[in-house]
């Protein structure tokens, strides 16, 4: 089992009413899993090269090419005041390859879903989840308006379903990125409709099975709304219990902005790397 020392939790789906208030960069945890490391890979897609002065390049979607060219580091993003949502996208851009599968577990208005679609390109597959009709409609319209022309739209599966059904609807070990942006639907008239602790825990546990070796799960947790702190605490407890033989986890938060979102990253280690670390 990929999960180690994780207590069993009730997997109930639902929402709660709260009170109103790429430039490709090889994953250092799994370099051997990179399809561009092989000597048989086309030269223009090859990276992980030992040749001095070799610069990794890749053919990516035109919309993502400009951002990928500069690919700022997390330090550069934070020092310039960028939002952690932008930092999360920068991580995805470094991991995703054209043709990959990516999962937006909380698609909202579709901004993250669109970003993923631009990076994986027409040969890729993007899954989006939301329980609200308005979110599914907005996401589909956003992607079609940006990518339909010229056949740039990837395979798109938008699920009006709880994100706890990730594994059921996506499969196991299929996605290079699974992303969560918790809380309420941005711009919604009723901000009392929020993700709940129990369904989010079930969704994160499902994501542990959906992400492939060398892939990443990103979770943006918001603590500024009612129920947000409890949801974050529960997610943090879950990921802190994961075996370091299989997972590397990190947390980024802005200490002088206590209500800003908190970015949690979970890297699934390549099996060969994990085996070596236990020896």
C-alpha cells in the first residue's frame, strides 16, 4: 500500500454551510522516470543529459511556452509578491509533459484547469471535478473559448461529482499532477458552500492512488473562512503520517499574512528511488 500509518477515515461526500464572513525540469526525486532521459528520446525533447552545457528544451503548448521559458523559482515568485496559486502552477509546469494526464480536483471557474490543458496539450487528458453546475459550465466555457480553435483542446473529462471519487473516475497511477484549491467557489454569491473536512480527506487519500510515481499532489488550503482552519489541520495531519519511503511532503506559508492560503506539496517518489532509500 502506498499509504503508511494513515488511520482509516469515513469517506463521506458533501458540502457544509458556513457562516458568511514549461520549461520542463526533471523531478529530482525520480530522474530515472523521466521519459526524456533516454538516449532514444528525440534530441529536442531530451533532458537529464550529462553533457556539459546542455539546456533542456521541450515542445509545449503555445499558450504555456512564454511562461515556461522563464519558469521562475518559488523563491523568485514569493519575493515578488506572487500569489501561492501562481506558485502552485509553476510547480505543475515543471512536472507536466505534453500528453500527460492532470487532475483539477476543485475546478471552480476553470483557471487551473485551463493552465493544465495548455501544458499537456491536445495529446493530453485533463480531468476536472466540482459539485456545482456553475463551476462545470464555467470551466468548459473557459477551455473551449481559449483552446477550441486550432484543435488545441486536450481530452477533457469534467465530472459533476465529489472529489472523493477521484480514483473511481480517473483510475490509479495515471496522473502526473493532482491539484486541490480548497474553500468556496471564487465569485460565488453564496460563499457558505465550501469543501468539507471529511470529503477533502477522502479526496486526498484517493489522490495518493491516482498520482503516478514522480508526480505531485498540490493542495492550497485556506484558513480565513469558517471551517478552513479545521480542514487544513486535518489535511496536514494526514500528510504528516505518510511514509517518507514513498512520499516527500512540504508546506509553504506566508507567516506575516496569517489568512493567506497554505501550499502543501506531496511528491510521490519513484519506486526505484524509494527502494534505494530503504537500503
